[in-house]
């Protein structure tokens, strides 16, 4: 088999043992890698109903056949587990040196099981596996922990680590790497914390297996240059993702005041231009020639790397329009290892609930010191408010009650990304049907929808576009494991990816050959959800209720008086199910599962769902 190492490293923290396990060519071709490997492993191996924060959960770190190769933006890795936020399959994708090192150590995936007796650093170096005491860095932030790790293992080692939020089981704790990258929004950092696993360090010395290494070398070198030239022209590395903020504000898609407003006259104060003016450094992932991690100094003079999602949800959504203050909240999230997006969402929910009189408290929108201190309480799980909000918006709303569920901006338990869909039906659908909760990564239809379709339409074309984008983004990019930004932001052709795939694996795939694998991955993510949430129905695929509420519609601006409509959303959702081959409850039909090669899974699914 070319292109895959053919091996998975399985580590048990409880027994402090490890095994190297081969996988078959058929497994590789069926599930490709990354998310495909992770979801199949977790679906097969996790007993239904386990506590995601208990020792029975498993953490999967998985790369794909393209990962780590010298070609545009291949430095990404998937981290996955049963999610403490949603109870379903959860994962994230982050830039890290682990990508290349894991492959060079001889593995396409690492499975971490059990729970260590004491804080532990897992060290992998080719066949060598060590369980290193990490008491010295337990309780430390991710920056200090990183320094400690680099001092011992060198800066070139691949490192994934967590901060205090992961240790304290904040449900939306993330995994961190390279001091600036973060991944695993649905609580992958909390899963590491629950295992007393402070860090994973990987080194490797073997060549990455490739069918045509010489061809791939030339292709990769030339394409890295071309993408770099495209970046220079597009000036993507000047503002990074924050460049989209003025557009969101202009088209009334910005989250402001817990998504109650869609635009703000002060938004320019936190936009990409302001970030570019304040820029002190640019960072990025390995193998990237279009680096987008733009850093500025926060109120304490610390470097803080900002993205659009972070600014949108920690800025306007909290009524904060001072970029340095936003950078401080962002820095704290990075150091504590907590997801910026969920942190912004839960803080805004709580300020809103206080404003609505649903709960008594001191937190106010725009109160920088109060927000900073509450964020610290969350990460350290200090006091009743810190503990309540560490559970995430959905659980906080359950506890607060008094109608607050309607403005809890989450789907399936995960907070909504920074796109306000009061009147953007296709993007609302994308959030509704995202299998890991309301994350934009699966299908970012918003720009197509607003610029190329009538915004008010709920047509089947939008459901088709959501599926098309899921196939490319959540399916192909997450399975081959490569950053999607060259394609999304610079228009780097999708046809390049089968070229890399074929040079590495020796196969002869066209772009379309990825779609069945993508659909299979989505179907099994859905089965995972169903098995954990029996009796589920289409209501799980609805976005937050407040977007449908006429009383919540804007009173001025481009979408004044407009809001989502239940009947029409429901019809759009049905189009999505029809295209995917799911029934009216949102469950894949037996025929669909069989078509995707999941006949065995279909038979077993009868235990928790009646298939049609
Ligand atoms: C991703 C999510 C995002 S998505 C952002 S900003 W974005 C937030 N970043 C956080 C952060 O920073 N610090 C922190 N403490 N929490 C954070 N939470 C949020 O996490 C990221 C880039 C970005 S920046 C995006 S869209 C793209 N995402 C990709 C993806 O998902 N798949 C893929 N194949 N390529 C992608 N390329 C881009 O990568 P999650 P990174 Mg991230 C500091 O994982 O869980 O999906 O959360 O990995 O290396 O930081 O790059 O406007
Ligand atoms: Fe990482 Fe940004 Fe480069 Fe993608 S474009 S690989 S997210 S630095």
C-alpha cells in the first residue's frame, strides 16, 4: 500500500501499554484518513452511552495521505473523540508539527485510551513510547507548558497540549499547538484533561511513504511557489480571516449583542484593517506559504493572534469594540486553552439572560473587566457562575430556564460560529445540519448565498450547495487532511488535490471519486449521533429559535423586519434530506447506507433506530 504508513499506534494510559496495529488497504481506500479514520474507529470502538469525560472515551489523532507532504498547506491534523459538548462525534482540525512527525514515526493515527494515574505527557519517537510525568506543567497555561516542552524535546518536535481549561474539564476546552493554533471546538481539550493527558509530543525519522516521490516533490515545490504568489497578489496574509468582518457587517451577518443585532456602526474599530495596522507578527501552520495568523499586542503587551471568528464572537457579540481588549480575551482563551467561539457565545448568552431578567448577575455587555474576569472564572471553574458557564451555552440555558433556551445560540450543544443568520436561510441550514454542532467548517455557504442567490430564497439549490460544500470541506479536506484555505481564499483549484492524492497513493482518482467517501463519513457521523440520541428527529437539525422570532427582527438596516420562517426552513431541510437520501426524521435510509457500503452498520443500527 502506498501513501499510508499502514499503521495505527494505540496507547493505553491506564495500563501504560501500547500496540502498533496494521490496517488494511480496504480500510484506507474506504475511509481515506483524518476524520474518516477517526469516525470509523470511534463508531466501532466506543460503547454507546459512555461518559465523554470518562476513561472509556478515546482520543484519536489522525492525519491523511496528503498530510505532512511538501505541498501547499498540508500541515494539519484531526483530533477527535466523543464530544463532551454534543454527546455526538466531535473533532477539530489544527496546524501542527505533529502532522509530519506522526507520519515519519510510522503512523497514520494515534488512539489514546484510558486515564493516567497522574498528569502525563505522552512521548512518541518512532517505535518508542514513554509516559512522562507532567506534574510540573499541570496547572500551567499553554504558553508556559509549551516552553517547558520545547526545553526538553526541542522546538522541532510535534506538540499538542492543553491549558487549565482542559484540565478543569471545561466542556469547550481545545487542543493547542505551535503557540498559536487551536482545534477541537467540541471539547477535545476536555477529553485530554479527563485522561490527565497534558501533552502529546511526537518525533519521527522515517520517510513518508509515497508512490511517486520524485513527481510529488516537483509538483509540491512548484505549487508552494504558485500559491505563495497568489497570496502576495491577494494580500491574504495581511488581514487573514479578519478581512471578512466589514462584509459581514455590511450584509447584516455580524453577531452583535448575543446575535440580537446584525451590524454596528463601530464594527470598523475591530476589523482586519485595524488588525493589519496593529500587526506585530504573522504566524502559520507548517508547509504554508500563505500564513494567516496575524498577531497584535493586547492590553498587557502580550502577542495575541486573531481570526475573524475570535474577533466576531469576543468583540461585537459582547459589545466590545476595542481591538486590544478583544485581543486580551483572545489571549486568555489561548493560554487557558478554551475555545474562543464558545467562550464568546456563552458569555454573551449569560449577559443576555441577565438583561432579560432570567437570572440575576453583574455581567454586562461591553464590560471588559467583567468579561475578562468571568472568562478566567470559567477556565478555572471558579464559583457558581464559572462552573455554570464552563458547561457551555446549552447546559447553562437548561439551568437558567425561563425561556432562555430560545436565545441560547447553539445547535446540538455547540455554539454558533460568527455568522448571524437571522435572514440567511442556507447558512442557517448549514449550521442546523452540521454533524458536530453549529460550526461553519462543514459548509460555508454564506458568501455564495448572499452574492449569487436571492437571499430570501429557500430553494432546493441552497440545500444542494450545502451538500456540495459538505462533500468538499467536511468530507474531502478533513479526510485527506489539508488546509482548505488555498481553495477557499485564493481559488486554488480543487483539481490539484486528486493530483497530490494520486502521486502519493498511486491510485487514479478524479475529484468526484471523493464524494462517496465524503457521504459515507457524513452518514456514519449521523449514525453516531442517532446511537447516542435515540428518538432523535428533524428538530435536532433546527437553528436557534430566536432567528425565527419576528420580535427579534432588525428594526433598521438591510434586513429590517426580516427573519427565518419555520415552514420554509422545514421545506429546505427536507430538500437536504432528500438529496442526502435520509428519511423525514433525518435518518439515512437503509438503501442509502447500503449504497455507501455501510450494510453492516445498517443492520446494527436497527438496535437504536428503525430504518426506512
Ligand atoms: C476552529 C475554530 C476556528 S475556525 C477559529 S478561527 W477560523 C477559532 N480559533 C481559535 C483560536 O485561535 N484560539 C482558541 N483558543 N480557540 C479558537 N477557536 C476557534 O477554532 C485555523 C484555520 C482556520 S481559522 C479556519 S476557519 C480553517 N479551518 C480549517 C478546518 O477546519 N479544516 C481544514 N481542513 N482546514 C482549515 N483551515 C483553516 O484553519 P476547530 P488552526 Mg482549528 C488561535 O479546529 O475545532 O474546527 O476549530 O486550526 O491551525 O488554528 O487553523 O476563522
Ligand atoms: Fe494554517 Fe492559515 Fe496557512 Fe491554513 S492558510 S495552513 S490556517 S496558516
